[in-house]
């Protein structure tokens, strides 16, 4: 659903049915276009020219598309059932597309036959299907260009033709006509502009109404380029203005200063560290320490490479807060990760985490764990430690958000893998106290600078790029899933790694062969960037059954290469106790091969793990594969990652995997992932879809524009934090960023 991006104005607020009649209005509403304002914000996906033909070789089965083509032939004949059928052929000069229209009798086809004259050019719109090896449109809509132009038509003959996201019930040219009709009656006063006049002048941008006319009724290609540039800048500016407002509001909130104390837990911890902090850890630690001591809440995003030491940085921040009399909560997305964090923190702290227990240090605290599956007695104990202040650190999943979880003095909230939480969930902890705690958001998924500016623009950003000394790294290889020799070598290599004392993860995209992969608690990460068919768009891959944990376990136990090797399994539907036992058996070597879902993607730290096999690797996103790869090679022995895939060479899926093989730089991979995922959203031939796919701003492409918009928005908000002098901008923020837009901006 789209939302009108205009403040209240009668012409733009008119419901579509009233503007176009009930039938046409219902069709427009089917595209999410409920008001005239929605309609004029329904931007063309691409532009064609009457003198240029669409490349038919790029059509994809099942997509609803609009193409420009020449009529090659058209005949009407009777079918075996006695009905009439029109069969035409249209061409781009190289390939052909079959047009088929059925009717009860020949007379009903005369209209179409008269229009489809060989040599005529037109727009053809339909769902791409296949018949006897040939692409075809069945019962398409079409508009043939009239050769008998009137004066106006002759003038417009050379104008670009806007091609809109459309549907089977409403064609691109019908939307074009509706938009042009509405634009013709609008005045500047009807379309309040979110961009201040001085800003438009400084950047040589047209008014909003002029920009809409340029994109919808361009007379030359330069027109729609200019109009789109203005609209992209507006999207960036509106978003950055809201982020600037949020930064200003946060800076104005009071917070308890947490400067730490000399001779406290942090000093004791630093003195015991068995390794030297990297330069990045020291620098980021100083930034965080300074902000924790301030009188307004810290809001910082800590992103870093896999294995860059974010946990140690976060722990040092938590200890500074504890030394200041407060507590810290660490929110993790899964029970596996929460339990792993609790174990890691206790191991790093040693007797500093045994407060009140025999053998604990003189000045110690406790690390409490709260998850949904915790036994009643353990839950009561953890709740008491949190409420009474005995636990300086409380680690938990969504269970931490329950109203019965109380803190004595919550001073810091650490959110790990923030993309797994909604803003409402995160703010349950932040707003529970009268005075907001400091916030540290962590992600192991490197984020390109433009994404950080756009999606995380209300947080200060810190980056850890260095990997601590002693890590041997990982080499990555591709293996063809349909070549038996590659598959045999994959499992032989796993056997070699186990024989050398290593451990091996085998990752599958689903749990059971006949079940629903969406049942796993990590299933939202399955091909999260590509959707059901994967980024490669391989129709065959869509139909191919995905590898599943339960079937792969049995398969591997029967493979000769792994004879005698104990094999364990792990997935999100297992109980917390069973998960812990599976990971413990894997870490100890009792079951040195672990078949698992992506539940081990983040946080799981087994230094002896040296091998990672990802089955159906083409069904995962680049960032996710990078996270999985980061689970091996964390100790002194080098790691190896094998990407087993059916992807064909030259496809986008193949390119994605090849990129992962080529580099281990997470920031390079994140930039490539962003580029791959957005490609085609603007340039593709698909005509269906609405909502976010219609946004013109692309963070992979518009870095400089976003930077300029951020500077301008920040300067404006400094002088007018609540935008009281700019009601059109305030209204645009309210209307454009509510609903799905808020979800986008609140991912932090």
C-alpha cells in the first residue's frame, strides 16, 4: 500500500473512485492508489520511445510486462472446439512474441484483427507464458500507435512513453492517461512543496508540481531525468530531516552520567585481559566511554567485521556502567545467541562474574540469563538478581521485554543483531525508566556508508575493521551440487578436517524435507535478500527441493567418506536444553560434524571449528553467507568454507557466490550485496508491484545526493528542531514515513 505524500489539499485528497468512476477507481485501488495524491506519486518504472523496440530476450516467465513491438503477422482461425482464435506475432527485429486471443466466434475478433495490422507498432501488456517453446501473451491488452496523427499527436510522437507499474486489470497507458488528466488541473498551491524555496534555488531544483510533470509528461529524456533527480533529492531530504529531528530530540533528553570509577570492575578486567586490544577497539572504547559519561543518552551503532571483537568492546562499556552504580541489559535475537553471550561474558570475567558466591572476586557482579524456555526456579532467581541489582549484566531474548522483568538501575541497553528487533521491542527497555538508559546497537553485518546514513541516521556510528591477532582466516570455494565428484570431495575434506582435530558445520536452509522452512526461529533469514526464488531468479531452482537438516543428517551418516564420524544436528525448533547439549557436544568433539540451520549464523564461537559447508548456498544472501563463514577459522587453525550450489555460471546467483569467494572484506561484500539486490528494481521489465519498490532513491547509487540532503536537513533542523516554520515538510514526514515508512526508518 502506498500513502499520499502530500499534506491536506482538496484536489489531492480526493478518493480515486470519485475522480475516475467506480470501475477505474477500484482498479487503481488494487495498486494501492487510493487518492489523487497517490496517483501522481505513482512514478513510471521506465520510459520507451515509439521509434525503439523492447528487447524481447529479457522477458521472464510469469511476469506481467509492457513491451513496445512491431506486428509481424495476424491471423484468425477456428479451433477444434469450434471457437475462434486470433494468433499474432510481434517482434523486436530479432525475437518474437506470440499473441493469442480466444473468442466465441470470429466476429468478436474483428476489432483486434483490424488493429493488429502487420507493420504497425504498439504497446503490448500481459503475463509472459510459454507454449511449445515460444513466449506468448494470452489475452493481452494493447495500444497500437495511430499512424493518422492529429497536430497534437504528431508533436507527442517523439516524446518518451512512460511505462508504469500496472496490473492485469489496469494497463500502463490507462494509468498514463489518468495521471495526465489530473496533472492538467493542478496548480502550485494544490501541491505544497516539502523543499524550502531557498534550498530548491541553491540546488537548481524544480518545484514539486513541475517535477511531477517532468516525470509523467516528459517531452525529452532530459525532462524525466531532471524530474527524477528532484524527487530523489526530496525523498532523501524528508528522510534525513526526520533523522535529524530524532538526533536533536535524543540530544535534549536527560541521562544519568556513567563515568565509571577508578579501581573498579573495568580496571580489574583490563588488567586480566590475556590479549592486547586492537587499535580500533581502543578508539571505539574511548568514544563510548566519553558518551556514557555525558548527561544525554548515548545512541551509537557499533558495526564490525566478523570476529572483530565487538563483544569485548560492549563488555567494557557494561562494566563502566556497573562501576557507576548501574546495570546493563544485553538483548539477543535467539536463545542460542543469548546463551552463547552469557557463557562468553562469564568466561571473559571469570571470578568477576561470581558476585556473592564462594570464590568470587572482592568486587564482582553477576551475569543473569533470561530466556523464554528457562525453568521456573532459574527464572525466579534471574528476575530477583535483576530487580535487586545483584546482576550487573542481564542477558536475554525477547523475554527481557516482559513487564515482570524489572531492573534496580538500568543504565545501558545493548542490542545485538539489531535487524532482528522492531523499534517497539527495543524501546520497551529504553523507556521503562523515567530517565532513558544509554543505547549501544551492534551488528556483525557490515553496512555501507550510505545505508548507515539512510537507515541508521539517528545513531552515531563506530566501525571495527581489524581482526584480533591469532586468527588464521578462512578460504572459500564453490562446489557444484550436480557433480558427484565435487560432492564426494566436499565430504572427504570434512573428514580430513575432523581427523586433524577440527569441527565442521553443515548448513541447510530448512529443517525437514516435507515441512515448512518458515517454522524455524531463524527462517526469516532464508534467502532474506532475494525472496523465494533466490536472487538468481532461476525458475528451476525455485522448484528444486531445498536441502533439509533432518534428511542431510541421515544422508551423511550413510556416506562412506564420513563412516564412523559422529554427526549431530541443531535447529530452531529444538528445546533450549537440546540446543545447548548439541553445541556442547560439537565443541567438545563428541559430535565433530554438526548439521544445522542458520541458527548458528551469529554469536556461536567454537574456536576448533575449521570447516563450513553451506548447502543450497545460492539461496542465501551475501551478508548472511559472510556471517556463516565467520563461524569458522576463529582459532589458530585456518578455516575452509565450501559453497555447494546448483547456480549456473553467469547468473546473478553465481556472481554473488563468486564475490564471496573473491573477498573476505565484509564492507566490500555489503556494498556488492546492496548493488546486486537493487539491480532490476528500477530497470527490470516487471510492471507489477507497488510500495517500497516504487521509491526512486537508491542508497547504492545516490551516495552524494544523500550526503547533500543530510547536510541541508541537519542545518535546517538546527534552527527549527520541530519544523514549525516548514509545515509542508513536517506533513510530508508525517504522511510519507508512517506505516511501512516508519518500519523502514525504525530498523535501528
